[in-house]
């Protein structure tokens, strides 16, 4: 007797293949998302521990949640922070973690996170943008916070390396940094790591701090108020 239904073994095989394809697609999506977020071992990842994560404020339904980079602030307009925010921002630029700052200032970690969240908000840095952008914005706009001067001479950068450094200060995602630096996406990862190594930095946040310390980037303190 003929039938329109495929044998059970065939149906099971088709289901298995469909499940395998779905799992493969999910794995590819996760890998792509990890690449876009810039989870690099020596550069894009946050320089401090997970306790640095700022509390997530509820967003209105109409808010745009698709952009993970900081809002553009190309003009170095002075930004005012409270005395507590300035002190904590300075500790952060100096490389301390949330727990370190809390212990040194006898504050709770939630209090320190709250101050850093306020700093981010004033600098137009959403909680998902990379920490090297936060440090760049602090040193660019807040003259009361200064970068420590490195104990070695500044590296001699060529035009392409300066362009890459500038792109790092403006973007969180690797492919965006590649576009900003006029690099092929496949070359950006290695170029970022090479620059981190050249600066003797631990990561891109440390790289940006050192760039300001060497005055390769002009901090707010050097500009007329």
C-alpha cells in the first residue's frame, strides 16, 4: 500500500538533521556575537573584574538598545563631576578595581558602582560600551582627573598606528575599530594586540591610559578652561 508519509527512520533522520542544523546555527550566532563584542584575550576585554559592571537602569520601551558603542562626543566639552565621582574616576583611571576602590575608601561596592554609573551617564557611555572608551571620555572631558605618567619613554607611532589608537578610543567592537582605522576586519585583532604590546599595556584600557600619560592623546587638563 502506498502512503504519502515517509518511513519513520527517514522522518527521524530528517528531524535529527534539522536539529543539528539548528544547533550549528546557534553556535555560529554565539561565535559571531562573541566576536562582535570584542572578547579578546589581551585587548578589548575589561581590564578589571566583573564587579565593574554598572547597575542596569530600566529603559523606556522606545529606547534604542541596538547600539553598543558610546554616543559620539567629538568636541572636548568640559564635564562636571561631583567630588566623590572625581575621586572614584581617578582611582579607576589609576587601574583600581571596584573592590579595591571600595576597600580603600571604606565604601560598599554598590556605592562605588553607583558613582561609576553616574560617571558613565554624564559621559554618554552606555553600560555595554568598553571600559577603554570610559577612560578616554574621563580624561578627555574631566580636567580634575589625570592619567599617571608611564615610567618609560613614549613609543614612536606611525600614522597608521595613531589612526588605530584614535579608533580604539571611539569604538567598542572590533569590526568598528577596523573601519575607523581603515583596516581589513581580519587584520584588526592582530593590529590591536600589536599596539597593546608596543605600549607594554595589559589591555586597551591600560593602552588608552598610557597614551594620555605620554600625551599622545591630549587630556582635558592641558586645554584652556
